């Protein structure tokens, strides 16, 4: 008997009894004392409200009026859960081990026919990032950055951070207030407001070596931060204007620089307008925008573009069309 199946059966056994002992669990399921204790602890961790009784005849009982409710999933709900797991494989998502154990527990709750349906779905559906030669339903081997879960735990409490990053063989620290935590193209990116330089700052989680809460006494009000961000945006003069067709919009949805957004120009969302500012004096940004414009493809009309960007695009194209 598999571990997940055994724990589910033990859980139902406990739910139907007012009192039980470790010895009873050992005899009933033919397992060792150490295995029984481990299973009981795991059942407690799942939320079963058990109370231990001390003494020679001691054991466990379930708190009154606290039995776990029966959870039942419809066929479509089960498919929705596992398709979500399949679609997010190899995305460097946090809580990877928990997603693995959750999938295993869900499999243990459903019937063999439902399990067969999931296996069949796994054979016919392939998502971005799926290895077609090994499309295992529980193959969640994509480990995220080791600091990511710590970062999220801090963000659940507060948004003021002191982040330390590795940049060009140098270590730098920035006090920031989180605006958003982005996930794109398999990478996590912190978008925040730099409290010292009073500007928007983008930090790649891949370069993050330490994160901690920022001291309370040095904080600023959220209202002042929002006002400063608005002033910074207003000071930027728009120098890139594009009209996007349906194919370019599809490419935009796949990937776009964090600070860029589009406004749809018809109710069917098949045409859109992009107005943005880009710093042509920043070599990294210039390279990124050049690559991105080529990524958008031919379904764009350029209304305004910095000369530096236009030259970079033409130079890149000349490499392919000498």
C-alpha cells in the first residue's frame, strides 16, 4: 500500500472513532510503531485536531465538533486542478515541494477512473516548458531561486525590504518598497521604489543574495511614495509610439518590458497603441528594447521612435540581410 493511500485510510479510520492508540493503528494496518507515529504526525499536520492522552492506557482522541469535513471534487474540478499543475511545470514557482505533496494527496483522494482520465490528459496535452519525452504529471523538478520563498514570506507581512544583490562582481544593497513581484519568461523580478534614490528600481531575484525587512524608523508613507512615482512618470517624455496589430498584440502578451503597457483602440482588442519612454543612454535598456521590437514582428506601425533605437534595429537586421 502506498504511503498516501495508507494515510488517507488511517484518516478515515480515526474520523470514525472517539479514541485510538498507536498499538491499534499498528495492528490494524500492519505497520511498525515508528511508521504509525510518523503517519499520525502527518495527519495532524494536515489539520486533524488530535489530542494526546498521557498514561499507560493513553492514546489519542479527536476534539469534539472538530472532525474534518468530507471533501469531494467533481470530475471537472479535478481536471482543472491538474491542468493547472501541468500548465505551470518548469516555471520556477515557489513552494515546489508543497505542490508535489499536494498533487500526491489529491491523487490519493480520487477514484481509479479519475486517475486514468488524468493520465490520458497528461498524454495529449503539452504546455510551454513541458518535456515531451518525459511529460510526467508529478515531474515538478523546476526548483525556484532559493531566496524566493523567504522573500514571499516577508512580503506576506510587509513590503519594506532591504535587498542585497550581486551586480557585476559587486555587492549592493537597496532599501525598497515593493510595487509588484513579477514572473516572466521563467524569471522572478522585483519592481519597487528605491527609498534612497527616490525612483523605481527593478531587481532580478536571480541576483538576490539576501533579503530582510527594512527598519521601521526609516520608512516613508505609502502616499508620499505613490506621489513620487507619479512625478517621476510625468517627468519622462514619451519617445516611443507604436500601433500594434493582432499578431503583435499576441507577442506583447507573451512578453513585454515591465514598464510598458498598451491601450486597445477597438472593442475587439485586435489593435492597440503603445506610448512609452525609454532611456536611450542606458545600454542594457537599449539592447532589451531592440530585441523586443524584433520579437514583436512585422505587425507594428512605428509612429515615433528614438534614432538610437532605429539605428540599433537596422544594424541588427543588416546582420541577417547583408
